[in-house]
């Protein structure tokens, strides 16, 4: 697999490794996807007073707990990066698995939160606020779940101490997912 | 936790990033999280409405920006990549500001300029904003909401 | 870790071992950038045939309303809507983008930068596979209940979001999914292009030694990436509106259809420049080679391309002047729209200044490049009427708009592609195209193209609306003059389609009987001409070094009038 890697991949005329460069471009393309959705949300939120009434029904404590979970998993990801830089693959793998566990916990909490809200009649079609709520948080949750899968794959290779540079790359992505939630949390939960 | 050796960082961006005091940064992030949740609760106690809104917005969004900056700087090591990466990120955010600036004058204008919005549309929109099945029975959503 | 120590020669041997591959490994599941480029190129050409056939059917309906169209039958209003919608979407998303960006980008970027492949070959293959999937998804939309989507390629809600309005409940959702998949494919491809261009240049190649076409394809990829995000989000919102009954764009329930228009055109207008820029780059390469001159103001041309990118983010609402947008914003968007004509005009002046005093040879690719400049100028100039809010209110949704954007897109997508294809054909397949057939093809195509769209400017000024499937029910649109112009346009258009058989014959004949091309038939400077024709897997035995810029033609004091980038002195 690695013998088929072209020479092009090993060059770094821009002064940084190819993988890191590409991950930043991925993040650039993600910024505009989330940015477009959140800009639309903010416009509606400011224009319609009904949004504030509906937003009052979201549960700040669950949102805050999930923020805590994601921030902690980010800490684990960056510790994995540090371990990988020190060449300690198995230690990096353990931290990555903890990161993935954080992501899964986030998804489970979200599942319970949504179940509760749907039982109270707040479904995606209830009003435009709830449509945005489920769409934005759902798009973010999809990123979390995709991240968990990639984290576990990278952890498996890091355990054997191969391709350790990947640890940093998945970390950058994971922190980005964290940053998106840092903005979603006040937008959907706090500002009432 | 390595010391901050500025010279090395400039010479070799392809090498490992500087690893800072991650646990301390994480603790600061958590403290900021507590402030951002407490802010609106404090604001709810304040009678003066504009002050309350100012507190809510600054604690919610001001702190979100600070938190995001800390994560991007310390965890994503944006200052150890080449200079164009922060420029790229800022450019993408600016595009979104541009989108907002061009779109908001239309989308946020619920009332027209030279036309009347028919009353039945208002009525429908009102009905849609207050869904039937969503009344009451959410006391366990532990939130004062104002 | 072995890769880091592997020398270029060893890589060449490693690649030689790949020679004994099965047909499937070699042509279908290959990760080689040239194979993927060919896959994109031929998929794009096949889609162009389909899009061209659609336009033939509805143009026949325009000229001979109600008559039975050969190879199709009677054109019903619903079929008419589906045909024009899919013609537009196919030509932009499944022809212009795969051919101009993906095919030429995949083929040229590694070869022009002197590296053996893209930086992420498997991502590259996945990008094509997702693109192919999007094609199949689009095809499937034609066969569901209600048929293919017929609400125009702009997918405006509420027409697109409510089945009771568009009558294509399945087709409209499948259409959106196909477009979204296509975006995913091009985001992947774009990241690959950008990373390759930034990181994998040959040793010695500086920023300003990169050929124009690589610059423009990479800038186009960045532009695409920066503008498409809001539309991806918007597409998700619209699919939810269609399928599970949310009300993001439903004014009746608190949504706003204008929001979709903004999200769409925030992408849709930069998209024009996404396809324009690669065509500009291709033309720049061809003009320098065939006038044996340095590209006039190479750095300025790059800055101009960047300025076009930045400005293109600020002009989008000129598509919505009659949509009920804020009149004050219409003023702003008029100004920015007229402003963007400055860098584009500057680019045209760069080409004309390059031609000035050159020793010009009128080969087929050069004719296509000159044809691009001539026709695109007319397309750009007519845009000024539409970019100005005052006159756009009169012209909006007439055939004038249609003729205008065909006078921009046709030079970009068709003339630009033919220019690039005929120019790099010797490199791609190792044989020369027949010049006589190529010139016949060029002159008939460009004459018939003008014959098709010049009359439509006139019908547009006379007030002909472009959404009407049958003009006979509007007496004021059923005059002898309008009908004559429509018929003239349709006949020209059929001639234009028929003459493409000359091109197909030329390609097939040249592939077998064409003159052997050799490495550098045009005596050009850029790196791809130093590889074998066609280049083997891995492109070079020893990867080249670069010593100078790409446009050192007719340098005084040298015996030859060109100076390849990889020659030390």
C-alpha cells in the first residue's frame, strides 16, 4: 500500500506535509458548509420573534454537558498527537480510543435528548426553529460519527506504530468538529 | 510540555508542533463554559432588559469566539502551520460574512417595502410558529426561559 | 517509510511492474491521473452528446411547435420542462466541470508540475467514482414516476419543493441528490488539485514558474470550494422541505424562498468563473505557443485571475433583480457586476497583447483559442445589459438572457474544451489530429454557433420569453419575423450538431492513422511536452527539474525559438 504512494505525495514545496495541508483545505470547505447553514439560521432567528419562544424549550444543561464531553475529547486528541510526536504509537492509540469514546458519548446523549424532545412534540417539522435545530445539530452529529469511525481506524494503525502522522490529521479534524459545536451551543441553546 | 522556542518554530513547520500545557488550556475552556452557561442565568435576574440581553449575548457569543480561538490556536496548532492557513480560514469566514451581508437585507425583511403582506399568510405563519402538540409538559426541561 | 528513500528511477521501475495489469485494473480502477482524466473526459463527452440531444429536441419544438420531432416524438409541456432543466444542469455540472476542471486538471497538473501522480491517487479515483455515481443517479431520475425534474436547473422553491407544483415528486429529489454527489466529487478532486499544485512542484519550480492553466484550474477549484458550501447546506434544507415537510423555503409557514435564491446564486455566480478560469488558462497556453511569444504580463494575468475570483463572490444577486430583493442591494450588485468586467476585459487584453507582433501559426487549436476570444467578448459585452438592474428588468427571462449566457458558456465549455483537446491530443494519444478536418470542424461549428444564438438576441429584444413551450398560444409571439428567426436558429443548431461527426471521425481516424506526434510536436516549453506521448505510468523515468518560467519563447541569442523549462541552459 505504502509502496504505491507517488513521489508527489512526499514533496512539500509549500513547506508543510501534504496530509496536513489537505486537512486544512477540507476544513476550509467545511467552514462554508456550516457557515451557510448557520448564517441562514441567524437571519431567521433575528427576523422572527417566534424563534426565541421555541428556543426556550431546548435543554441548556444537556447542551453544556455535551460541550464538556467534546472539549474533553479534544484534550484526548491533542494528547494523542503529543504521544505520536514522541513516537509512542500504543499510547497515541489509547488516547485516540478515548477521543472516540467521547464522540460516542456525545452521540448517545444527543440521542436521549432528541428522544425526549420528540416525545414532547418538538419534531423537525414543528416550526422553522426546530427544523434548523435538527438539521444543524444533525449535520454536526454526522461529522461526529464519521470522526469516530476515522479515529478508530487511525487508532488501529497507530497501535502498530505505522502512519503516525495520521494521528495529528484526525486530531485537526476532531478539533474542528469541536469548534463547530462551540458555536452551535450558544446559537441553539443559550441565546433565548 | 516543551518550552517555547520561537526560532525552531519558524525554521521547520513540517516538524512537530510545540506541545503546550494542554490540561491547563482544557481547564480554562471548562471555566469559560461555566461562565457562558451562567451568563444567561444571571441575566434572567436583571430587570433592565438591554443589560440582560447584552450580558446574554456577550457571555454566549463572546465566550464562544474566545473558546474557538483557544482550540484553534492551542489544539489545532494553527500558529505552527504556514501563514496562509490562518489567512485561508479567515477568508472562508469572511465569505460567510459576505453571504450574510448580501442576503440578510432580503431574508430579514419580513414586511415588504411597497407591498402589503396578506393577512392570511401572517395567520398561517403564526400557526406554524406555535405547533399544536408542543404545549406544556416540558417542566423537566430545567430552563427558566424568558 | 520506503517511499521517502525511493529515488525517481526506482519509482519508474516499480511502476513498470504495473504494466501487467488486467483490463479492469488498468482502465476502470486505475489510480493513475491520466487514466482518471480520460475517464472524466469521455464521461463528460458522453454527457455532452446527451445534453446536445436534449437541446436538439426542444429547439425543434421552438421552430416547429407541435410537430413530431425525429428521434423523439411530440414534445409535451412537461417533457419540455424536463428537457431544458436537464440540458442546463448536464451542460454545466456534467460537461463543463468534468471536462474543463477534472479532465484537464487531472491530466495537466501532475504533468505540468513535473511529478508522477496526484498527491492522493486513491482519493482521485474515489472522486471519479462518486462523479460516475452522480451520473447514474441523474439517469435514474428520468425513469421514476412523474419523470425527470422540470423546474429549471436553478431549482427555485416553492416550484421545486412542492410535488403539487412541479408534478415530479421523485425526480426533483433525485435531481438534488445527483447534484450534491457531483459537488462531493469535485470537492475531493479540488482538494487533490490544490494540494498537488501547492506541495508537489518539481524542484526548482517557483510560484511564478507555474503555467497559467495550472494556476487557473487551481484557482477555479478554490473558488468552487469557497462558494459551494452554502448551497450544500441549502440542498440539504431543500431535500428536507421536499421529503419530510420542513418549511425552510415555504413562506406560508415561516420560511423564505428568496433565501434559496441567495444560497444558490452565491454558488451559481462564482460557478460561472469556476468554468471560465480553466478555459482562460487553456487559451493562454495555446496563444503563447502559436504566436511564439512570452505571455504578455504573466504576473498581471495571475493577479487578474485572483481579482476575478474575489470579485465573483460579490456579484451573485444580479440574477435576482426581479425576485423582489432590496432595491438598495440591487444598486450595490449592479456596481460590483460592472466592476468584474474590468479584470475579465484585462485578461482579454493580455491575450491580444500576446498576439501583437507574434509569429502566428493558424493551427486548429490556435483557431479555437482565437474563436474563444472573439465569441466570449460578445458574450461578455451583452452581459453589461443584464448586469445593470434597470435594463435587466426588461430583459429578464427573455431569449436575450439565454443568448447572452450561451455566448459565454459555449466559448467556455465547448470552444475551450475543443481548444484544449486538440492542443493536448498529441500528448494524450501520441498521434496528430488531421488539420484539414479540424479546420472544417472549427469553421462550421463557430459559424453555426453564431447562426444559432445571434438570432436569439433579436428574439429576446422583441420580447420572446424563454420559458414558453409553445408560442402559438400567444399571438404577439407568433409573428412571421419571430418564427423565421427561431427556425433559422434551429437549423443552424442542427448543422452545429451534425458537424460534430466530422470531429468524431477525425479523432477515430487520427487515433489509428494520424502522424506520430513525438514528444514535442508544437515546440512548446512546459513540462508535459518533455514526457513521452502518451506518458507512461509515472510520467518520467527521472522526474524533471525546472530552471525557468513557462513562456520563454523567441529569446534573443538562442538558436531555437523555444526554451523548455527543464533545460539547464
